[in-house]
């Protein structure tokens, strides 16, 4: 067996970079892409020419992600920039979140699917209000792993005491907001120290480089699923082929969807929700090929031993770990729209493949994202506000708390008049 065959694939990792304005998020991503040699030659040439026109003596790697013209002119990140790269052992999707407070909604969008968040801290400026804000949003959205990257160490002479002081300060913030599993790494995105290569300037730091942390970080489906691990499959389509030339298909009835979590096998007892009808799985298929099991993130077709009424928006689960079925729910929501939330209006709530009408019964409190205090119940929510709301639904939804299952605990609110997404929520 060759050395190449021994390389283990650690799967896809989705991670987010966030922090205050000008902490170096875009430069960090550019450095990762540059040092892992995933930048095309023509792209690098364009960056070099742009940097030269600006009077810079070296390539400005932040231009790789700051793609909008307004961003390049202001030197800040506005929209969420996504980039893909891979190494010998892993594939990555990076989301570069905006640092400015007015783009909180963009950061929430980027964080919703992340397995890991890198919170950057400028070694000169320390822990800022926006650092705390983004740390709290990471905690609210249940990002399981946090890396605090103390950046721009080159501007403080690579001082170990500066790193130790900022590590202690952030640890206090993390304890206050309930942020767990935090790791710390000193680095210089501009010079490349401790990102892919260790460099020679911080020999006092004995921990892993940023890439070494990313290479070994578990993703949301790293753990081997067990037979009854919260199996959830929202039904997207009921497949009933019509082929007069093939009589075997006359009785074919398959339920198609993407497995949100867990595993399902032929012979498993399952329950269809919200009806509560039970049956046994007879086949699990992927592209017409029978599988011994279907696992999270696969889009499969499930066939059942009994003919039961299931339609789009229903959910198939194991009976002993079934999700709750509710018509009233409490949730944390980030308001995305420039038009304020109107409690007199009805919105469409979309959760997994199910869409129902929803009314906001009341708003118990709004979170002051700067002080992390809970403001008294407001009458409405403005863009970027984060608040707890109580929902009343026209039809039941099958859900888990977001803390327990990010796939089935998340939803969006849609303005039925414009079809715009106006809110992103997490069920409590």
C-alpha cells in the first residue's frame, strides 16, 4: 500500500471568520488560500497588479475575499464572502463574515451552518465590543468549536505576554456568555506566522498552527451515527412513477428527502409526523441503488412496508426519539428586513420542508447585543435586532430545539407579500 493510500479524508469542514472591523479576517483567508497553494496563477497576477496600483510593496491578500466594489473602496467586508479550498486531507468552505455592527444579519447567516468559528482579535486593540458581539452570536447559533486567533502579533513584537493577557481577557468573556470549547492561537496573517507554517518569531508558542487545528477539527457529522441517533428526514417529494411499460412500478411509493441527522436502515421501525402513523422501512435507495443504510446529509428515497399517508413537509423519524410536534413555540430570531417586524401581520414560517402561517404572539425581550442585557419587551423589531419571540402557527411543525438539532431547530420567516426572507430563527 502506498503512502497516498494511507491519507485519511477528514471530510468537509465549514468554518466562519468573524471579529471587529480591520482585525484581518479577509487577509487571514487570503493567507490560508495562498499558503495552501490554492490560488490560480492568473488570480495571483491580478491581485499583484491591483496591489501595485495601490502603492503596496506586497500582494494584498484580503482582495481575494473582499469582492464587492464598495468593500474594496472602504477596506471593509460588507457581504458574506464564501471561498472553497482543499488540502491533502480535507475540504473546506470558508465564510468571511462582516465585522461592522450594521451587518449583524449577514454574520448570522454565515454562522448558521458553521462547524467552527475563528474569532479574530487585533493584538494591539484587544477585546472590543464587536468581538463580544460576535462571540455571543456564535454562542446563540450553537457553533460547537471556537478558535480565538490573536492576530497582528508582528505589530506587538510577537510578545508572549500580550497573547497571554488577551487569552485571559477572552476567557472571562467566554465564561460570561457560556461559550465552551475555546482554543487560542497567536498569529500574523500578514506575515503568515502560525497559520499554515509556524514561522520563526513565536517559538514560545508550543500549540498547533491554525491549519493544524482546522485539519483535525470534527465536523457536524464526524461522529459515527448510532442506530437511534435522532434520525430525521423531512419529506421533500413523494415519488409515484407513471410508466405503463413497467408494471413493477405501479405500486412504487417512495418518500424522497435529505437526511438531516442520524441513520436509517431497512427493517427500522419509523413514525411519520405529524400524523403519528407507524411502519417499517423496506428499502433505502440512492439514485435507484439499494443501500444498507442512509446517513446524515444523504438525499435518499425511503420505501415503507405499509401504505400510509405521507406528503411533502412531513417528517420520518424513529419512534423512540421522535421530535416534538407543536403549534406554539418560543424562538430566538434575528430580524433581517429593513421593514420592522409587525405583530399584526401573518408571516410564512419555513422549517425543513414545511411551510406554515405564523403570528408573533409577543416579544418577551430583545437582546442588547452590545451589553448582552435583556431589554424590556419591545413593540417591534428593527433590522439586525435579536430577540425572543413566541409563535402561534396555523399548522403543527415537527421540530427539535436548535441546541439539540440545528437542522430541525432552525427556521426562516417570509413576508408573504414580497416573498422576501425577513427573519432567521432558532427554536428554544
